C-alpha cells in the first residue's frame, strides 16, 4: 500500500484523477472533504474513467459510451456497462490520501487492464 497516493489539497472538486497504486490504475474523486476511489478501468471496453470522465452526484460517467458508475458500490446505473467496477478504501490523514487496493469494498471483478 505505502503511499500517500495524492494530496487532498491538489484534488479538484468532482474531478476524476488517475493515480497508480501498486500497479493498479485508480480513479480518485474528491467530494468535499471526502475522497472516493474506484478502479479506473470501465467494465464495458476498458476505457479510462478519469479520461474526461464527468462526475454526477455520487457517480462517474465514462466518457466513451456514457455508463455511470456509483462511487460507493461500483455499480453501473446506465448501459452499456453491466458489470460493476471495484471500489477501494481511502484513508485521509490531514492532506495525505492513501488508497488500499488490497482492500476492495465491494466484490466486483478486477478488469483485465
Ligand atoms: S468503455 Fe465505458 S461505457 Fe463503453
């Protein structure tokens, strides 16, 4: 795990940011004083969710075909994706944001890429 993987003060509100955590691409989204972490790879066609992804409420929308994934349970709320993405525990310690990719908070399958 190690880390920290990002600084809270450098994360823009509701703006997806990709970080590498132990070789796993992770999409971080700051919502106020909290940070959500999901696998960065869309379960539809492996697009990067942080690549121009839009945040709507508690979801991140894939910019390729528009599926939106819940940031807490990883479930897609709209087609074409039908498979959830992994979500991860985030630890905040002052400005330090640390993600534990060994501690998925749902049971979604890990994407291939
Ligand atoms: S690749 Fe994300 S919805 Fe198609």
